[in-house]
């Protein structure tokens, strides 16, 4: 229907065939890793789950609410959907995240404004851009025909696939890493709301020009998903002013060298991304603080020192070490 509508009523083009299966028409057996589909008149088909045992175990106790069978690129796929309610923990700390194309900066603050952790991670935006530029070059070379020449189209598709793989791979790992860290510190995870990125916002201009917002959205999706899966609260704040307002006096910040901002009014100088994490923190606290503490001392904390008050806390969350090699993640480059 959608395809026909978009076609102006002409013959619909079906790109993807998919069907939802009613819960009475299948049986999911996680113990034996099988899925039995009841087809027509006593005809059943039994499928073996190809997801890893470890992955399947994660969904035990969740409710399985839907099954979708898809036909895509000559293959049949069955997707099993699970859900469960998230019961967010009472946050003891606040993790704020500033997303840029070149890097992701995250900081963890105590509820009274001390920074206990600071981390900058590189994004693979250069790799993605390289593939994007390849696609554009090919399209420029065959401006009218690239869609119709099989070899050309295939070459473009190959670059597109690489972009897709690089970005999903990265965002999954990043989401996992960030959520593990947030869990360790019992943090609420605070992000900037994407919908509110305005045209006049410098950041959004930079994004649109270079990649579009999809990469940013994907990072946010994965961070949110992984955090919620660990019963962590995720909050989105309005990004207005987070990279232009002085966190100390509220004055306007001006650029003062490469990714450094300075306040003309009070003399505050700070790294652009770190300053954004302070502003995001302040916005969160002013809206969500239950005890009314606010403010952050922009120069006080040393990055990466151990949080006080966390010792002796033999909580399960604390014992879950963040170990990139165990989870099979290549180390996300830090700088
Ligand atoms: Zn200032």
C-alpha cells in the first residue's frame, strides 16, 4: 500500500517482504534453541536459533511479543522480538555525553558537581567519509547512468555496505562501553536531544555538511538501548547553548584556538567538548535534581580519579569490570 501510494498508484514495488506471526502460530524454546512455526494443516517447521547461547540467555524472563519473518536479498530471516519494562535505578552520579563527529566526550559528575571521570573516544568518521567520497566520485563520473549499470551500482552498494558495517559495529561497541561505565558509577545517562538541534546551531551545521545526522542518531540509539538494558535512566536535554554558554558565569564563549573556548566576561577557558559536558550536567541538575544541589566547579576536578564514597560498595555492578578484550571489542581509541 505504501509503495503504491508513493508511486502515484502505479504497480507497487516490493523491496522487502515481511510477515508478522501470531503467537499461537509458533513455539519458542530457549532451552533447546529452537523455534517451531506452525504453518498450514498440521505442517510444522522447526528452526534452530543461530544467535549465540549467551545472547539468547539475555532474554530469559523477557516477554516475547512478536515474530517477524522477512524475505530479503534472496534469504529468509526470522526475527524474534522481546520486551521488558525498565525500572531505572536511583542515580548516584550523572554521566553526560557530548557527541561530535570526530569524538565522543563523556564525563561523570557527582550530584554535587565534582567530576570523577572524563573520557574522550574517537569516532570512525574519517573512514565513513572516505567511503562516502568514493560513492560521490562514482556518481559524479556516471551522473545519469549509475543506477542502471550493474557494475557501477554494485560498486556503490559495496561502499554503502561498508559504511553500514563500520557504523553499526562502532555504535554497538560504544553503546556497550558507555553503558557499562554508567552502570559502574550508578549514573543517569544524559544526552542532548537531537530533535532540538536547530539550523542555527553550529554543531548541526557541521553535521549536516559532512555526514547528516544519521550517524549521530545511531550512536544515541545504541547508547540509549544499552543503558536501558542495564536499568539505567536516560535523560535528554535541550542542547541549546551547551557549546556557547560559559558554565561559570553564563556569558558567551568565544573560540580561542583549536577546540578551546574562552569566556570574555569571567576569563573561563575550557576545552570545547569538556565544557559541553559541564553545561549538559548543569542543565540536567537544574531540572532533575531532587535535593536542589547544583553548580559545578569547572576547574576543580582531576579527570579519572577514583570516585570517593564508592569504596566498600560490593555491589554487583561494581564487580563487573569493563574489559574491552573480554567482550571482543577492539580498543576504542582514546586521546
Ligand atoms: Zn564566564
